[in-house]
């Protein structure tokens, strides 16, 4: 049983394609097919269902896949350690992040990282779906939400801070809310995702319970940036995490923060930005170093919450 065959197996399982696997490893598709066939012969099991439309794992392949992935990852981690801490990082690193956060705050950092480590291949998956990093094979997962005992190991980057904001034009026409209850008379632009329309909560001290305010308005969307654009155009008030706003929009007074003496939230549970990895991934030097790189670049407090200068 060859290591190369196992690597081909993992990539075919990920891509669902012999051709895509061949392109990734820069070999003929016939080589991938030959190695997979030899692997199936070695273990005496069919690993893939093959058709003209798709390639997918058999039941035996499903059982084989996580064990092979862990074995190959352990081998790669051992090679990483032997390479020495001064050498450049190399190999494939899979990062999963929420769509907007990943686009705004993860993707821009990767160019500089790969300039320092040109042998590092990064697969960045942006999705707002709640994935299982173990099942999906993600090395580093950026997760925003409550801290839970998920079996994953990592670091809390920061609490997620929410900001209520509107444009000067909107406030000139409709007035400035002095308390959360005043929002009931305003045009609020609301995020509506898989869990329904987002609710807005407020409290005036850290020890007080959050109270929900049943806000409403003329626009709902499952895309936060659509709502943010509408707020910039003067169509209403938004409530979003601080990392979603362009800090320049506050400096230029294109948007005005509101209700600053109140703590705003979209859930009664505290929410945090976290970098998580399965325990076995942390054996990998590149996972540890890239996690450290992201934490360092985000800063403490994170740059999106740093005071304006």
C-alpha cells in the first residue's frame, strides 16, 4: 500500500473527481485511477462508486476515509517537526471561515503569509453553514458564536461587539434614538437567515439581563452587506458586529454609532470570535504557526475594535 495512493484517495474523496485530483497532483488521470484501483485491490474493498456524473465513497470508503486522513496527517505532522522550526511552511492547509468575516479579515492576510511561505497551499472555504471540522477536514475553523465544549481546541480572539448605526441623512430626517425603546418608531434594516429574522437585545449594565426590542423596518435580507449598503444610503438603522463595518465610515461620518451607553446583541448568549482545530491537527507545525499568525495579525484588542486615531 503506497502513501501516494492514500493521498490520491483523500483528494478524490474531497473533490469527487479523478480529473480534479490529477490536476491537483499534476499527474495523468490514468495514474490516479491506477493507484486507486491498486489500493482497492490491496484492501479487498471497493472504495468509490464511479459513474459518468460523479464519484462518491462506498460504505467501506466512508469508514476508511477518517482513519486514512488521520494517519496521513500524523505522518505529515512528523515530517513538519523534522523539518525544523526555522524552515518555511509547506503543504496544504484548509481554513474554514464565515463568509463575510473570511472575505474581510482572513483572505487579506493570506497573501503576506504565502509570500513568506511560498510552499504553503491554502484552501479557504467561506460559508456561513455550521460545519464539523473533523468531517470536513478543516485544519483551522474560524467560528463566531458561543463558546461550547465541542472537542475542538483553539483560542478565543475576542468577544463579538455589536454596534447600532445609521447615516447622518437618516438621522436628520427621522431623529436620533435616545434609548433602545425609541427604535420601535424607526426604520430598522434586519438580517434574516436560516434561523429567521434576527432579534435585537439591549442592556444598560453588564449585570443586567438583556431585553429584546421587537424592531421592524422596510428591508430584510440574508446578506449583511446589502443591509449595510442600505444604511449608508440613508434607508434605516442597522445592528451589526464591529468587524463588519469599515472603520473609515465612522471616521468620515458616513455612519454614526448610536446608543453607545447600551450594550447591544443579537442573542442573549455571549458571542466570541474563535480559532478552532481538532486536537490531532495541533500536532501539525503549520496549523500552530498559522493560528498564531492570524491571532497576532488580528491583535488584542482586534484591530477592528481599536480606538480611532
